[in-house]
């Protein structure tokens, strides 16, 4: 990917001085590698902060813009309401900017308002709590945020890891190395790279594989009616089951075998072969 190396200027609601930026080496007139970091779990979670900190080792600027609270499972949803944006801090340390909308709103706002003249070179969404392999990917706000980046013409990575883990160091380090490779090899156009990291240490995991999306990871088995419900208004809690049988060659299967998976996902869901078939049917208005 070619970067034009233009001077970055803060724009819109917040000033350039207020952005969370780490600059190393190049002056403002030289080309920079700029990453926008987001997620769907909320800006204050450990996953996004660990990821942003790791990416600062390979980027000239890292800007954090994410939902101001948990927006898991919202896919590529966007809000029509006005966005409330505010800075989040941990003592004297700035965590980034929280947006009142969905993950896709945070990405769109960040790219447009904080992009300046140069724009961003990459969006990284995560680190999500819980895997996004198989058909769960369609529901994921983490993946949806990355898809919004693709829609805006910016390469993107979505990264998730097993919910049982609380240490995000391994996943963050892997994504950082992946970003380094992409910088050297070039970013794929119109593709989200969805990364999923199983539970375990580096020694316990069984390598890395690129795989297509497929299979189920979680299945809804029913709904349990909660105590206190009545005939006029009832509350139901969804019951989920982790699926243990997968089709070989899919990300779900490889993930279940203990492998880190990298799955290229496209914004275009079209079944091109079926388009040709439908056109042969001779469909008419009447």
C-alpha cells in the first residue's frame, strides 16, 4: 500500500492536540504509518488498550476511537442518533475517545474526523472477548467495525480471542507481527483479515493457519423464561451451546484444534455463480 506522506491535521469536533497519538522518528512533514484502533467491547476494556499499546511499537501514530460501552453482537449496525464523543482517561493517561454509537459508527467517525489530510493506513478492531469464527462472524461488532473500514476504503484487521483468557499479550503481539508483514508485503484490497486466537500459551497452541470462514462455533439451543415473568411481559435468556464438530478446512475447525486462524473476509457477500443462473431464468416484471 502506498502512503502519500502528507502532513496530518486534526479536524472536526476535537483538536489535533487532543488526539491520542504516539509519534516516533518521522517529522510531521514525512509520511507516517497511522493506525486507528477500535473494538465492540468498549474503550475501557483491557483488550483494546493492550492492542493499542502493542501497535505503537510499529506505527508512528495510533489513535483510539471506540464505543463508550459494550456493543457486542451489533454486527455492522449504525446509529441515526447524534453521536456523543468524549475522552476517557485512567488517571493522567488518556485511553482514547468513546463514541455513543455502534462500533461501525466509531470507525466512521474516527476515519473522517481524525483522518486529516493523510488519513489512516489501517484499522485494527479488537481484541474482542470471545472467538469470532464461522457464522458468528456475521453477528460480530468487532468484524462489523472492520467491515466499515473496508467500506471507507481502509484495510482492516479484526482480532478476537477465547473468552476464558484475561491476558491479551499473546494476541496483541501476534497481530503486531502480522501488521509488520502486511507493511512489507502490502495490504489486501477490500478484505478484512479476521484473526482468532484460542486459549493457551504460545507453547500450547498448535500453530497458525489461514482458513475460510465456515461452520458454527456457538449454537442457540433455546430460551429460558426468567423468574418474575408474567403472561403480559416475560423475560427470556438465550441458552448457548459450544459446537464441537466442525468441517475440516474451515476457521471453526482449525480454531477448535488449537490453531490461531487468519480468515480473509470480503464486504461483498454475492454468490456470483448464482447471479448468472438467475439471469438465465428469464425473470420478468409481470
